[in-house]
C-alpha cells in the first residue's frame, strides 16, 4: 500500500518542480513557499542601557528646535543621537520614531526604551526612559537636556529594533 502512494506523491513533486522551473524560465516568476518575514530584532538591554547613558551625558546641553547634537538638541534629535552611538539609526522626528519602534507594555519597559507622548494630534514628544519612572529629554526652548519624571498619562513605550 505504501509503495502505491509513493508513486503519485513523487509524480506530483516532479510535476510541481517542472512547472516551477518552466515559469521561471519563461515568465521570470519564482515559486517559493510563503515564509513570513521575521521582524527586525529588538535592541539588547545592554545597548539600550548604553543609549540611556549617552542621553545622560548630554545633561545641561541646550534645547534648539531641529538640532541633532552633539551640543544642542530637540527631543527627537536627542534620541536619534543617543541611539546612533550604539549603532542604531532612528528617523528624524518623534512621530516617525514612534512608527519605527516596537510598542511594548508598560510593565515590560526598561532603561533605554523610548517614551512617546501624544494628544489628539498624534505624537508630540519623545524621550529615553531612565528608569524609576524618569526620562532623559530635551523638552523646549529655555530648558536644557535633563532628567524629569514622566508627567502625563498620555504616553506609550517603544523598543528600538
């Protein structure tokens, strides 16, 4: 019984391979099994921790809208600069950075994760989680890069990929 089943299975396999080869040669198509794409690996805790240290190293530097460091920053410029020090590229704006990270639950946050603040208009601020409900950020003109408590319930966390 098993030998009688093997013959049709082999015949079907040969037919599918032949069809695949013919499609490739004639039309330029490739036939391959659907394989889900793996999401980009999330950053390690050690690298995220170092990124938070880089943000801390900018304490006291001035805020300047559109600035990306190393002596002045806006919010997304600081996060972009800190993560570039550990080999990770982030987009330029807080909204684009929010789209580029993997959102995580508050109970899974760790030092170095990004904290995004939002309102009805969308994401308006980004910072780096410093631990103990604190963040490193460049908030606005007149205030330097500093550590502050998380001040709003309208925030979420993202882990850099």
